[in-house]
C-alpha cells in the first residue's frame, strides 16, 4: 500500500491475495460473485475496448484528456468501469442517479463527455433525453440488457498479449499528479462545481484512512456498500477495501439494506447519520411494543447505552453493559447479520446520542470529516478507543494539516486537497490560497488534537438585532429528541429565532398511542393541542442550554418529511436551506406575524 502511487495499483496488490468474491451483487434475486481474476480480466477487456474506440489521455493535460461519464447505482460494473478508464489515462465523470435532467445536461456539456455508461432503462432514458444537446457525446453503453441501448458486454472481448502491452504502455505514462476523476458536487446552493482529484489526492486519503481499520477484530474481510459510488466518501472507502483485501457486496437498493445485511453478514459498512437515525427509530418502535419486564429491560438498556464512554468506565458500569449486551444489544447485532464491528459515518453531523448507543452495542461508530475537495477525509475517529472522542470528528489524517482562521473557519492543506475546480480558475483561487483550502466550516482543535465542527460559515445568520446565531449545533442537539426527525433553525434578519420541525412520525404514533390520542393523518395529528404542547416541552427543555438569542421562540410542525426526491435534501442528505425557506415561506411568515403560541403547517 505504501508503494502505491495510483488508484489502479490496487490491481497488482489484489493479485497477490486473490479472492473468490472480490465484488458481489444480486442478479435476478441471487448473489453473484466476481473473483479477483474475473474482475481484472473485465477491467483489461474494457480498457482495451476504450483505447480502440479512441478514448485516451489526449495531450496529457486535464482538458485534453477524454472524459467518460458514468451514472449508475452501486454495483461491480461501476468499479470495473472506473479502473478501466483509469488505465486509459482518461477521466471519469460520475453522476448521481437522481441528478436532474438540467444538471445532467450542464455537467455533460461542461465536461465534454465523450461516452456514457448507464446502469438501467431509467438512467438510459435520462441520457437519451439530453443527448442531442451534448455535441461531444458519441456513445452510450448500458449494464442491464436494454432495447435500444448497446450493452457494455459487447465491448468485453478476449484480449491478447499485444492488448495488454498496449494498456501497460499507456498506463505507465500516468503519474500520481494526473487528474483521474472530476466529481461534480451536489451543492446546497447554486450550480454544481467540478472537483478535480488526482491519483495522489485519493491514494493519500486511502492510505491515511486505512488506519481506521487498525485493531478491528475481523475474522473475515467483508463490507456492504449502499451509498452512491460517485460520492467521494463511498468511492474512497471502496478503495480502502480494494487495497486492504476486502470483498465488497453491493446492496440491491436503499430499501433492501436490512435484508441484505442479514444475508451478507458484513463486518464493516459506511453510512450517513440519517441511516443510523432510521435504524434506531425501528429499534425503538420494536422495543416499545414490548410489555412488562421485557419493556423495562429494553428501556434500561437504552439508558445504559446513553452513558457509554470510550475509556475510563467503572467496573459497575461494565457489568451493566455486559448484562444489557447479553439481553438486548446482541439481538440488535443479530438483526444486521451479527458481525458488524464498525460503522464509518460521514457526510453530515452524527448525533452524539446515537454514536454512544451504537458503540455501546459493539457496533463502533467512527465519525469523520471532510469534503469532496479533500478526497474527502481530513480527520476521522479510529477504532482504537484512545483515538476516538464523542462530539469530535477525530484526529487529523496522516499528512493532513489544519489551522483555524481568525473567524473560526477551518483551513486545510495536504496531499489530499484537490488541484482545483474544472474550468473555473476564479472560484479555485477563492478557496485555495498558498495550498490552504477554505472549507467553509467553523471548528476548533482541542488539546488532544481532536477536531470539532461547530457550524457552517455560510449558515450562520444574524438576527435583526445584530446577534449571530449558529443553527447547526441547535439542530443537532434538539434532534436528539426521539420525536424530532428533521429540523431547520431560521431567523436571518428576523427579530427572533424560530424553527421548522418534521416530527418522527413512527415515534409520534407510539407517543400518541400511549397518551390515547387519535393518530390518522400527519396533517391532523400536528394540530392536536396535546401534541403541540409536548413539542413545546421538548423545545423548552433544550432552550435552557442555549443563550437567549439562540433559543427557539416559535416553531412550525410540518406533515411531510424532507427528501432528496422532494428537492429539500442534496443527494448526500444535507438540507437545501434556500429551497426549504422558499417552500415554507408562508408558514415562516405566519410565525413572525402571529403573536402567541407555536404554529403548524396545514
């Protein structure tokens, strides 16, 4: 690993310890495994075909290299295409499967994409819909067998030594500073930006992040993958697996993660906090169905988990933990295969309460921090208990540097920092000065070298009274209530701070059942005075932790969850604050024009 300079060097490393199940996915309801030899053969076959089609490194410059587009769910073919494109010296431009037609068109035109790989009929239809507006696009290949679209398998033909020699002569010219992918960020505002990442950027991150695996007791190296592979977090973690001898299983969809975990029995997986929230929500729903002593034991076990610390716990606490593990936590682990040792979390802040609970249950949550522009990891908590701390995003990665600007912004420098934004030198110059990248996040380094994120620089707002409010810490703290699913704190240029709240409807239903309140439509239940009063009690209990200007004076309960498809969330689950403000401007105005109690959406 230390000698690896390019991402495709994982091929040689894998060949030394081949696996029968390097990449795996469900095909017609049955798990299909691709061995190391099969994967490598397909990579070389595709690379030979791409070279024969004229896909190349061009004049060797980033703009001169051909661009190959890829829009697909996570599956073995995704990695095979990625590695094959790397070997040709071309640049991969991956897109989110749920990218809008307008953004697809913008990205393909801006990147001059020459050929596209798509996974299924729906995504093939999206590319065909914009094809006439993308002059550079010459061909489309599909992973699934589709009418009217050329199968990628037509490209996979037996290759000879001459083919292999040609691929080697091309790949030998590629160096670690060559851009191998341009990832267009989803962005919470504005047009996507093309982040140019080199082999060195990502390999340095793979090497540094691999330290997270130290001390994890792995009887078998098996990972489950379900986050979008075009997101640098999942792609980089994939290469951690590929460089470290893991087999990777791809979930069929986000809806089948639970059943797939039971089948695969993974030891490790990556997730966003939203998924952990959903898993814990289901745990609480099942636990609250219990009665008598079983329910008492379940609720006691939650209390025990909430007090978990990485180190320094008392003998009495450890006895309680062992009892709770035997009676309750072991069942949680069994429900997701029984083997999970670590869950690597990124993309957005993870509630500390959830980290404690899952870690207490021996599914250690390792939260990290970074951006697409940093390949992505800047810091991460490690499996070693002395190298993790609740409320932090871990210690800095090897070779990553961080300094805190006068206004609190985190600046970072290192081999993982991008070379710039594609065709956008002005924006590049804005965020990259003397090698230091401006993250846009506010944070601090504690005395032990653990980084803490306190807010997004652009999300801090000023009330009409001239006081500054950082919304993220308020939202994260209040979302620790089981009844609050989503929350956005608002108040820019307003006389007080307020909030939009999406209740956790499964938990709210349980609460309503326990309090003999009718629960039918979401829009009806949030009008119930008793329900509103309960949320007021929750808000009041948290408000005491914040100063006067930060306290939530009014809130609006909303009937519908914010989603990616609904347009309120980015593909990585971050709130699109501008969109939410616009969508609920009527409800917001009502809060600021009404005098008196909390409001609710109709």
